[in-house]
C-alpha cells in the first residue's frame, strides 16, 4: 500500500464559519407531518445517545480539564505531566503516510444473517498494524480487524466495502440503512467492515459497541479514526491483489460516512465513494447534540477556547482537510432533509468541497428513511452510470 502523499489543505477549520453548527441549511426542507415525525425521532435518539456518551465516556476521557489540556497540548502549549506525548503525526497528515504491507488474512465460514439466504458468507480477520509505530496502546481486542464478506463465489465481482455507523455494527441495521441485499442482487459482493471498538472489537464483552471509539479523549479518538483508514486500505489491498474483486467501491453511514468521505481523499483506487448522512466536522456535530453542547460550551467559556481551536484538534482527519482523489462523477452523497443527527449543512459543505458532486436528498431523517425505494433507485442509477454494475 502506497503512503499518502497528496497535498493537504487543513485550513478548513478557519474557513468554516464559527457558527456553522447553528446555521440553517441552504437546501429547502419540504413540509409535511411525516418529515416532522421523522425529525422528532432523530431528536429523541440523538438525546438518548448524547446522554449515554456523556454519562459513560465523559468522566473517563472528556472531563473539562482533560479536554482543555488535550486541546492546548495539540495547539502547542506546554503539556501536563500526565498526558501522553502527542506525536507529530497526530497533528498533521503524516498520520496517514506510513507505508503498510498487507498482513495475513484469516478466512472462516460464518453463520449468515437471516436475510442472507444465498451465496457464501465468511468472516475475515487480520491483525491491524496501525498501533505499531503510533505510541498508542489500544485494547487488545481492538487490534483484530474484522469484516463480514458476502460473495457470490463464482468469479471476481465488483465489491462494495460498507462502513457502519456509530454503535450500529451488526448486519441487520446496515441492511436497513444501506440496502445490502439490493447491492448483492445487482451482482456485487459485499464486505461489511467493523470499525475500531465496535462489535467484536469493543474493549470488553460487556461494554456498549462503539463507546470505546469516543471514550478515551481527543487523542484516543484521533487514533481510532486513523486506524479506521489503515484497516480499510489494507482491506482494499487484499480484495484487489488476491483477485477476489474486479474493482472496489466504498459506502458508509453516519460515522461510516465520515470515514468514507475521508478515504475519498486518501485512496485513489476506489471505484466510487458514497457517504450516507455524513458529517464533516466532529466538534460541530457535538455542538448540535444535546446535552453534549452544554458541556462543550462550558469548557469553551471556562478555558477561553474557540470553535476554531476545537476543530483544529481533529482538523487533519476531516474530509474537508484534503483534496478528493476521485472525479465528481465517481462521488455521490445521500442525505435526509430532516436529519437532526448529521444535519444537511454537513452534506452541503462536503458537496462544495467535492466540486458539486451529485446529492440525493430523501424525505426523511437519520433514523427514518422515507422514500426508501427512491434512495435505492438513485444509488442504482449512480452505479450504473459509472459502469460499476
């Protein structure tokens, strides 16, 4: 795998308006009871998730003083003695520059989900090499990268790597949100990739899937994002070099959409990138989630921090931080008018960064997709238009 070496543009965190998280989207939201109900469902789920994150992860990794120390350390201030030294790689795009060879893949039959009634269903596992030179010491379970591979088994097929959303790593929600069976029936093979600290990679069997992704502070989350990109690029290597895939495209939902959009700036071998309800700025998303917004506002006021400084701590891995490596016709975004968890303004910012690529807007929200058949039809037309299927 070639190291990332393209010119980066991390100054997005200064160009984005300070009140980006409060601004109204430009897209005109259609009216209707169904859309209001779907948006209300988003708000309920968002509040519940934000409360869980606040209660479970903030005491361990996001206390006000800890966040302030992390931020000032990343901005070049004197570090506290109890803080892990921050490597230069984690404050720049050098985090993506390490050249990695493809590790050994373990392949074993897996019990197929109820909706998988044909083809071959396997579990792929390999040792994630990211932490070797990072100074990071993640949970042992997390170092076993995992993916679930649904394939036809007759010949190399166009293959879609799927990245799930936060806490939603199992097959069933991804079937609902991303239409995996629909892709398979179009002739694609499917690989559902488990992100760090999710599913079998979580820190312990009793912990909530995905909570470890955000529970260790800003440095820890930065490592998790970078590890995600290494794991996916190694998976792409494997699929292409072992002859299992004729070509490989990438799609993902929410957190998986963020990672998909990021990889579109790192991996030119992708046949396409299609994020679904993505975000582009994690701090701005946090400021939209209650009660996380109260915590963040309190920290900013107490320690005199700005939104620009908050963004700068994660700036290097925003999809806005680097030029996209794919042409606009190989890019598509799917987003909901009524999304209250990844608001439409994030999609609009990504569309501008991606030179006006196509966006399919659906009448629904993050949790409830209305007009599902139209979503699947728009995706099918996109894949047919680029001759992926």
